[in-house]
C-alpha cells in the first residue's frame, strides 16, 4: 500500500507540459505567408492538402513589412529560417517528404485517363509531324521552281541563297522549341507527400504542408445572415401585413412556376406518344428535349423541339454510321502501326489533299517536260556515221535484192 501511495505522489509531482500558444505577431506572419506564398495541392495520407516550398517562403518574408521598418524581424535568410522553425514547432505547418507518383499508385480510372491523354498527345504529335513534312515538301518544290527559273539570272541566285539559310534557321529554332517543351513536360511530374522524420525548417526545395487554415471573414458574415434569416422566419406572424402579403404572392408565383415546368414535362410526353402512335413509330417529336436533362437553367429551354425520322432508310443510315466509325478507328490503328514500323522521312510522307498552288503546277509541268525529253532520248538511239566502203553489199539472189526490185518497180509505176 505504501508503494502505491509513493507512486501516486510521484505521478502528481511530474509537471504537465503546457502547450505554448502563438502570439498575435506569429498569427499575422502565418496568415501573410498563407496568402502570399504560392501553394500546390496534393494528397497526403488520403487527404487533400496544400504545400509550399521553403525557399519561396523565405523570399516572400524577406520582402514583407517585417523585413523593413520599425519592427524588423528578418535581417537575412538565417533569421527567417529561425522564425519559421518557431512556426513549425507551433504546428502551423510540418515538413513532408516528396515521393514521385508511379502507375501503381494510380487508380484504374486515373490510369485509363492517363492512357487516353497519352494517346491524344501521340495523335497530336503525328499530325504536327505530317504538317511539318508537308510544309518542307512545299518549300522544297518552291525552291526547285525558283532555281530552275533563276539559273540564267545571277541576281535571282543571290536572293535564293539567303532564303535557304533562313529556312534552315527556322527549322533549327522549331526543333529547339520542341525539345524545350518535351523537357518541361518531363519535369512536371506529379508527386505525393509522406511524413518526414526530421521536423526542421531548412532553406531549400523541401515541401511543407499547411496545418494552419484560418477562417475567412465572409464565413462569419454569411453565418450571421443565416442566423438572422432563421429568426426572421420564426417571427413571421409579427411581420407587417403589407410584407406578409408580398411574401404570399411570391410563394404563389414560385409554386406556379414549378407547376408550369411539371405541366410542360407531362404535355411534351403526351405529344410524343400521340405522334408516335399515329405514325406507327416513324416520326419522333420532342418538345423542349433538354427540359428534364441535367443542364443549366437556360439550356433546359433550348432547343424548342427535336424531330427525328425513323422510316425505311433509318436502319441503313445507322449501319453506315457504324461502318464509318469502325473504318476511322481501323485507319487510326493502321497509321499507328505504320508509324511504329517505318522511319519518318521524306519518302514515307503521306500524300495530302491540299489544292495545288501556281508554283506547284509549274514545277509539275517542268517535271513532265523533262521526263518526256528523257523518254525521247532513250527511244531515239545514237547513230554512228558509216562510210560507203564499210557498208557490206548484199549478195545476189538474196531477199534484200528482191525487196529492192519490188520497191523500184512500185516507184516506176507511181511515176508513170
């Protein structure tokens, strides 16, 4: 019994730690930081939280009113770090550890969205590449046309040389911009936060999660309005008769408006059924089709009607639409597979449906003329000059002599 009494006395003698309450100045500094320091949102232990970076918080406090004036708190970065350590101990925020999010951490829905976004980005990249290839082709064709025209003119050649240099610079600038964009996308990776074992404020790029969430003033204002409104409704019998009459008419107007909407919903359904029965399901007419849909107030009254014909050709149109959608999907898949198998180059660039310009037409005509001249030269073989002595005379009684005799006789007949 004596030992128990001694233990109780010892427990009573141990002082209970008293939590320090922050001062008004510390509250003011924390609210200033919360308002002006840029924050980001992420999940921390399955809760949506806001976090900031230490170096940005230090920069903002060094530019604040406490760094200049009468009450100077912050003279250098170290003084700001010491003060922020106090705020951390007072549990305004806490230090967190950054962990990059992987595909394993995502939910199946988020994974699907991510894959869809990646597919869309790939499609955009492919379309951009195709457009660039087409532009390059057009530029090359224009260059060829200009070179063919300006072969005999020295001035034209001097003008065409700087143009080629500018195009090369533009291409290099475009490539550099694309590389910069890709680097930025890679840098912008999502992260999740976990509790850090060392709760210390350090000047750097460490993340600190806000625990201090001050209640804004307008919360109190709106709460007071609701309170006075409830009291005013309870004191309705004490209102003056003119005000009560106005509220009565307003309530009737609101009830009439609700009744009108419900009546419109019933009428549109009745009209649809009557037309559907009379036409044996061929004509479908809906008045105010968005009235019962999950849209905005004004959007629910527009369009005024929706008409659809479901006659003989309706099923064929439906099948055609399905076929078109399936063909489009197949074409997209084929393009993707071709893009993976083949290397992007000038030879593999697809043909476009763009209208030909004048320069393209002239280039095409010159190319066709050149091809025709080449074919003529290929068909007309080069002849050698042969002397009479080298020519071999045909033997007597040969078929050559018979042909010559026949030709001579035909010439004599024609002359006569």
